[in-house]
């Protein structure tokens, strides 16, 4: 669990899976992304029909700082560092807009290059 906010009506908690889901969708919005994930584990979960959010890891340290690691597969012919930077920017914008959670780090792991 992450980010408890107290309101007049009670407590709002945002789960790590929600942050991972937002990060996955935000990644796929970027031109040049073939898919999120690419390792055997995320493919196995996909086959079983389970949500693994492409192997995205969300870590929350003792200071309530959030770090996300996002594995991506980039389409052949795109500038890899440029695509990765745009993914980072889009994830930060989406997560902060939708959850008010500030992200400490957004690490992008390039898993492969594949034809579009």
C-alpha cells in the first residue's frame, strides 16, 4: 500500500498496483513503444490471464518516496534514449496528475528492440 491521505470522510489509500497500472498505460501512449515488459515472467502471467503490468516494479522506501522500474520493448528504428526519456516524462505526468504521488525515480529498462 502507499500514500494514505486523510479526508473528512476517512482514509484514501493508493495501492502499488494502481501506480503500476498508470505507468503501464502511460508507457504505451508513447510512439515507439512496442510493449511494456518482455521478460519470460511477464509473458507467463499474460498467458495465464493475470495482470502483471508488464513486470513494472513499484518500490516505496521508509521515507514514503516512490521508485518505479519499467521494462519496455522499443520498436526498431526509433531513437532508444529519446523514447525512454519520453516514457519517463509521461509516467511522471500521469502518476502525479492521477494520484498526487511524487515519484523519486523512474528507471527505464530496455528489454529488446523489435520490428513494429
